[in-house]
C-alpha cells in the first residue's frame, strides 16, 4: 500500500490559515524503496552516501564582491527548482521510529547528472538541495559529521554546477517537528523541546554552530555559486504563527528571539571558517512555514537577519516560503478536518493577495538592497493531473500568477518539487511529462520570461544601481571623528551645503605613551547596495577644494584589525580639483598587519576614511569634498 502524506506535517488548521508543503512519501516497506544506482553519475557505490573520491575543488574558486541582490540580477537567476524529498529524506523504521537520512527513502531515485542537465534545459537557474543530516552526526562535544554524507552532498552540488546552475544547501529535516505525543523533533534542532523546557537552548546552539562549522569548512573552496541556508521550517508546533501550540509560558517574541539567536550562531560559525565563507551568500528563514507574514513580523522586530560584520546585509538573503492559500496547495485531500480539505479553486481575494504579499516583501527587502527568494512554493500537480479541464486551468493559472508576482517584485521563486504530489519534472531526465506537468512548467517559465523585474528600488537607496558609464555615486553615510576618545584634543566640525561637505578643525600633537601623534578625520560608509560596487571598483574619485595641505585617504578592510589600513595621500588645492585614487596604488603605513604581510583585499573593504594628521599636525585644516564616485 502506498501512503502519500507528509510525515510530521499534519494537515491541521492554523491560526492564520497556513501550513507548509505536502510531501509525497512512499512507505512501501519499512525502510523505503531504493531506486536507481547512480552508476556513472559521480557516485561510486550506488547508495547515495558518496564515493571515496574527494569531489571538492582543490583550491579556492572565485567569489564575487557583489551583493546577493546584484549577483542574482547580473547572473540572470530568476527561476529555481527544489530537489525535494531526496537528500532531505529520512528513513522510517516504523510509524514512530526514525532511522538515518537516506536519499532514496521516500521513493525518489539517486540524483544524477542527467537529471540536473534536464533541469537546466527546462529553464532553471538555481537548485535548492534540501539536506538532512540525521544519523551522520556524532556525539558531543564535537558532533563530527560522517564524511560520506558530506561527499554525497558535494557530488550533487557539483552536478548542479556542471549543469550551469547555482546551488543551495541547508539543514533541513533536522528541525522538523511532529507533535510532542509522537516523534517530536526529527533531529538535533530541537526547537519545540527548547521552548517547552525539555532541551537545552545552549546545547542546541552549540551543536548548530559546530555542525555548520564542519559543513562550511568542507565546502570552503566552492565559489559564489554555492549558497548556504541556515535552517528550514523550525517551529514549536504552531508552524511559526502567533498562537500557543500548547505549552506553559508561550511567547511569540521569545520564539522569534530564539530562532534569531540560532541563525546568528549558524552565520557566525560559517563566517569564522574564513576563506570564501567570509563573503559567501547565506539565506536566513523565519519561523515555521516562513510565509511572508511570519518573515515580515520578525523583520519588523529586527529579529530576522543576523549581524554580519563587514558585509552588512549584502551577503544575506531573506528565505521565504509561499504556499498561500494553504487549502489550495498543501491541505490533505483526505483530511479528517473538514476545514482543511484540499480544494481546487482560489477566490479573487486570494489571487489578489499573491501580488500584495510579494509587494510587501519587495518593500521590506528588495527596496533596501536585500535579496529575497521563495525557497519553496508550488501546488499538487500530480493530484490534479487527472481532474477536470477547469481544475487544471485553475492550477496552471495559479502557478503563473505566483511566478509573475515574484518576478515583478524581485523575488526568486524556487519551486518545491518532491517527485510526488508536487512533481513537475521527471527524476530520470529533469523534463516534464506531457499534460499538466508540462503545462505547469510552461506557465512558470513563461511568466518569468515575459515579466519585467522591478528595476531600481522604490526606496531610492541604490539597490538597482548600474555601472552605466563606468561610475556610480551610490548612497553614503558621512560622519567625523577625532583622537579625543584616545585622550587627544584635536577638533573637527562638519557642515553641508548644496551637496558639498566642509570639514575644518585643529590637529593637536599629543603624547599617547607609545607614540606621539594626533588626528581628526571623516568617513563615508556605503549603504548595503553601494558597498558591492566599492568592493568591485578599480578606483574612487571625488572633488576637493581646500587649504593646500596634504590629507590621507585610507580604506579600512575587515581583515585588518589593528588600524594599519592601506592608504594614499592627496592635496586639497585652493581651486576645484578632481582627485582619482587607483585602488591598486594603496600602500601600507609601514606598521602593523599591513606591514607584516596582510594584503589589501577589495572584497573586505567596509568604507572610505579621510584623515588630517601627518603634515598638518600641529595645526589647523580646512577642506571641502563633493562628487564622490566609485569607478569600474
């Protein structure tokens, strides 16, 4: 008997009428039904656990200096597909006892290069590879991951890349929660147990950091085409909606806070591995079903995107799922709850909400220069494939509408294909069967290809900047500083008129104990959308007029922590003068990290820093600056 249902994702009515995706799981026998052998497809043993050959790049591949939003735009990343119910599948030994993650446990064959080539030919640019790690993580305190699992994930990432697409990997069903009276949380990400006081928050956070440290280190040499996603659909039983799923001391804000801390722990662990991971794109989800309202609620409290020093929000992606209305997409056709039975029509109000929700996400993220994707979305194509023409037409219309709304609002939609109820493409060749499967694919890809993206963000802060003639002005935050925090007595004043900023003051000579000095200066910090252009620039230029004295331009980078930033000098004549600084011409001040071999790396640039010090101290200064641009 074949049971098609979502293990651990009961068809329940939620407070806001939302649930999550439907799984199609084949429990033909107690341990799943393996299909395919993966021979000749980069897997040497046919069991989905990775061959003995290290599949990773032998040296670091290239990384972009661009923001995730600009990268998606420039690389043409518009349509995505999930390799669902494969590397995320978990073996069931019986109805309530879980085994290990197993690629073929839920009826799908091993992923092959032929499959991923077909996915690319079907019109896709990015593949999300949900990954469960249950059964491959060792005990405390190291939580060592079995390398065979890492190898298999790497093999599939390579297939995606070889097919010409970007890839996303994550921690998937290790946080899946199936009611406390049955299995509870499937893996180590025990959110439901933590909020109930049944598990240690610090222990889970520690393990999460150590697991991500190992994943990040293993994939460190991969280029910018590989994206990490911290977690998937973590919740306490309420699927991320604001209602108490049945425990004492419930607080929605507390649930948001805990997930925020876990996402921070994951991101910090990734960044700490260094190398390419210092600037790798990382996607961050909200609670539970991570539907738009859930993500926006967390973002409004500042509890969505974690702190990413040196990168701001440039390298982060808001991960959203879209299954609205849930009764049309993920409800159970045989549900015992009459209020949550799968239906095959969508109301005009629900259709209008597709656009409204996408517009809200655009305002919250895209307009601020932050990338956003629908990590999952879709509807049960298989279920409707034998139904009436009207039902099929409604299905195709729904798919096209969601894809169009996403594209129009700068969201990358990544379709949930589980190989079962939500199947779009055949796992043998990555192409759809004729009928509703092909019609669904065509509706999706046609909507993407015939809908214009949103262009420049309505917020006006540069998320849609283009190089144009080779230069951009961008958006900057200006400020000033002196040595007074270090015990000095230098002064500075800043004023602005007609787009020009004037700085004047006095640089005093002070004995700081280990050296004699004194300084005053000002800085220009690029916003999230301008920073990638600064990091990719060959030069910066600006106009000055001043007192004829010599000033310093130093460029702080996050890989230098002792202030020995690379620099150059320029003079501010008494007439309007354009200054252009080639970023390859910067030199070390002759001390500290920069003098000890730490090179100037544009990918780590954080701001521009101007200073009045040597050559002026002691004495007064006066300079006006305007027309700042970064140049290609």
